[in-house]
C-alpha cells in the first residue's frame, strides 16, 4: 500500500465520518422508521447517518484527489482529554446535575488545547453553561435537574 496515501488527513476524516454514519445506521436499522410527517425513532439516526456517509465519501474523494498531508505528531493530550471529559459529562449529568456536568465538559474540552488558560476556560464554561441551560432546560424543557437534589 502507498504510505503517501495514508498520510492524507482528508482520507482519515472521510473514513471517520463514513464509519460513524454506518454505525448510526446499523444501530437504528431495527427501529421503526416512520415517514417525514410521522417520524419514528429510527428516522433521525438513519437520515443523519446517511448524510454522514455522503459527506464522508465527498471528503474522502477530495482527500484522494489532492489532500493535505498530516503534519507533526498526534495530539495525544486532546485524544485523551476530550473523550474523558465527554465520559465525565455522561457520568455527572444524572448524579450532579446539568450545570456541573456542562462545566466539566466545557472546561475539559478547553484544557485539551495547547493554548489553555484556566481563567478564560472557566469564564467560557460559565457562559456556555448558562446558555445551554437556558436553551435545553428552560426553553426546550428537557428533564435535567440543574443541580442534583434541586428541581
């Protein structure tokens, strides 16, 4: 296999989108699909999964034609911190509440950068958490307690 081909970043981005889309379609294949007017639980994952596959194919084709090569080393800090902060969000949202879980998620995502500044990340976390709480909990009425023990 041509090692030059494996060094193209658009190739990997396209493959990642194709895999995620295929997994979404595969998981939702047994759910009732419904129609555009009466969507079933499988409608959205199948449609979004198919769109991810289409976009992945387009990016893959672009990457194969004339894509940029990968430069530098793998960003290990981001590869470890981002999934960890997402997993902590999932763990904390039911146990600590929406606000602490969002603060951990956003602060953790910001800390994955090499340009991380704790005060800026804390202010960003507070602002985005307030916006997310306003949209998801109050405006959309999602059943998440803002803080555990308080409704």
